[in-house]
C-alpha cells in the first residue's frame, strides 16, 4: 500500500506525525524488533505502539522528513510476514485506535456516524474529549435510548477537553428549558448541550430564539435525540458534522416513538 502524502506538507524541516498500521500473517520471534530496527535506521521515532484488534498493530510515528516515510513503505513491502494497511498522517480514529487497542465502529455507508455500546464508554468519552478540543463551529448528534449514558458522556468528555459545559435544555435532574444565558455561559469555548426533544416539543418562543443564536455560534453543540430535533425544527442532517449512537448492547434498537411517553412520565 502506498503511503498517503499530506496536502501542503513540507518534505523536510518540521516534525510531523504518521500512522502506520500493519497486519501480521506470521508472528515470528523478533518481528517487531526488525520493524523497530528499520525505523531506527531511518531515524523515525516511535511515539506509541499498540495492538489493534487481533493481529493488527498500530504505531504513531514522528519524523521531519517525509521521504523517510515513503522509503519505509517500500521497505515494509519486502517483509513477507506483514501487510501494511495504512501509512498516513493520523486521523482521530487512528490515534484512538492506538490509545485503546480497538477501532471505533463506523457506519460504512454513512461515514459521519459512529457507534458505541455502554461497555465502550471510556472510548466514547475519549472520542468526545478530542472532538471538544477542536475550535469553531461543529454540531454533534448523540442518539440513544433514555438512561444509556448520553449526558454523562458529554459532561465527562467536556472534563477531558478542559471545557465548561452549558445546558441549553435537559432532563438530567429536572426539565431545563433556558430562555437566556449569562455572559459567561455564552462563551464560544463552552460545550452547549441540547436535548432535541425538550428544545422542540417542550419549549417556548424565547427558548427557540436562544437555540437559533447558539446554533449559529462558532462553538461546539451536542444535540441529544438529533432525529427528533431534525424532524421538529428547521435543522436537517446536513447541519450535523458527526452523529454518535450509544446503545446498551449492539443489538438494541433506538426507537424514537417511545421517547415522548418516557419524557411525559419523567416531566
């Protein structure tokens, strides 16, 4: 597999990170040492290494010379016991795969959708934390049945990113429908948490005006129950940058027609 050259990257000068992933066909003694020796001869630093789902290995590398990465790719082609599946500048999913030893489940037909289960909450919180560190406008949708851990994951991700969070609407403790925010709460660096059901089905005109203001801010917005939010508001799927699904188990169906009944009982 050819390495993927970064757009607009300098060939020589500044340190750049790369992600190397390979599958092991024959795990003979000394294999990792041989690959590490190649990297040592090329003066490419290994920042992190971990197994990624079975016989796949992932490495985060660093070098100031892009030509060394191209040479590394050519050298690895001669190693018959491994097949290189990725050699590129690291994406967020690559970094998390090395960090946690597993890839995030991503919808093959809809690449903006990522799936998690409750036993992967650590991975989800880390994923959200990295997303929340990004500056500027982004809208994240979070699907999931009630009491699966959506709001708690958002708060934990905000803590990981060292960001303040602001509830625009919520049912975490009691029904929250804000019609105004303080100057401190309006800080674009905050993470704004929106309950898509409360904001569309149980709000008033002042709340919706505030919602429109927040949705246009250069900040991170997380919308729980995005499908209801899209159905009952002016916003649509194209307004979302990422959709996250959180289930109790992989086979759980997220059924929205039960939500209004549950919300009526809680509110």
